[in-house]
C-alpha cells in the first residue's frame, strides 16, 4: 500500500489529472490547495524579495493530490497518464509525483481491508 502524492503546478489541468486517476483505476483522492516554498519566500519574506525576477512565470499556487493506493500495480500507469496530461513531469514547472509506503490505513471507502 502506498500514499501517492502529486503536486500539480498547472491548476488548469486539474480536471484532466483527476480523469487520469479514474482511468488508472484509483477511486479516491484528496485535493489540497498548496503553495510552493519559493513563492512564499519571494512574496512574504522581505529578505528574499530579490527572487521575484527569478520566480517570474511560475504559478503562485498549485494543487496537491493525495491518494492511498492498495494496488501498487496501478501506480506506473497513473504516472504515465500524469506525464502525458502535464506534458512531461521531467519538464520544469509541471509537477512532482512520488509515493510513500503506508503501513496501515483505516476508513478507505470502496476498498476491502
């Protein structure tokens, strides 16, 4: 069982990203509004105000999508679908995808224990 974390930098792709989750067979996820550290430091901490020029073109906010996935075989398909939707996860400013092992989870709707 894995926690799949995807930080989507292009909020306008959220609907397509969620469609990719469904297509990959992942039934549920939690979507959080999030903000990158660079944006926060640049705009909220005066010491880093000179980074504003460096941050030009970066989206100030993003979406973080969390999902606990029991069937780990679904994850490579999801990653490929997200790569396609976002135009290549290796490209800067598209998103970050990673997994974390989960030892225990309760309350997962639609999934057997």
